[in-house]
C-alpha cells in the first residue's frame, strides 16, 4: 500500500501562517485555548499536518506531543488533506454484511491509499463511515454528495472513472 499521505507536500502560505499566528495571539492565554486554536487552524489550512502543529506549539508553548495527541484523538481533526472528491464507504452492519469491506479494499488498491489518506494528485480522499441511513441500498458509498448503492466490486471502476 502506498503511503501517499506522507508524500503530499505541505502547501501553506505566509498569509495562512500570519492568520493563524494572529488567532493564537488572541487566544493563547485563554483557559482551554488549544481546541479553538486547532479548529481555527484546520479551518485555515483544511487539515493539521505536523508543520501546522509546530506553528501552534512554537506560538503557544504547548508541547508538540500534546498537540499531536489531541489532533489524533478527536475525529474532527485530520492529519491529511482532503481530496477534491471524498469517497466514503459505509462499513455499518448492513453494508458490511453485503460486501462493503471488499469495496473499501478495492478502492484502497485502485487509489493506492489507505483510509484517511489523500491521493498524491489531491483528487481523491478515502474514508470509512458507519451507517449513513441507506441500509436498503446496501452496500453504499458516497462521493461528496453523490450516493451509490447496491454495489459490487465491479462497479468501482465506473464510479472512479466518472470523477477522474
């Protein structure tokens, strides 16, 4: 499996960094400031790579290990950029029993990424989710807002081609 997430170059701008540092300056002395700072950083950059975590650490005095621990604990934060198209495969019970695990495996193989990662070209990101409420269409996946149901592994090529 290709670990594309670690090869995607960080593309932060000086303007983004200045915006984050300004926000940190306003909040860093507030009790419990780390969560709002992380939320703002993700809003600015779209994700929280180590480079952004280091900016936060350097400007708050909070150890990088603590910041990383918070970022990896909460599902709202992402270490990796999101693709133009986010593919989300339902791994809830109904979908899983009907083969969504195989769909997820096929997508990882096709895209060369694991769940939570983004392709190097920034086109696709892949994630697993739990029930999306379309159990009657199991197995189901979404691409951004588009829902695809009653899928087999053979359907994956056509779906990806539509967005490629």
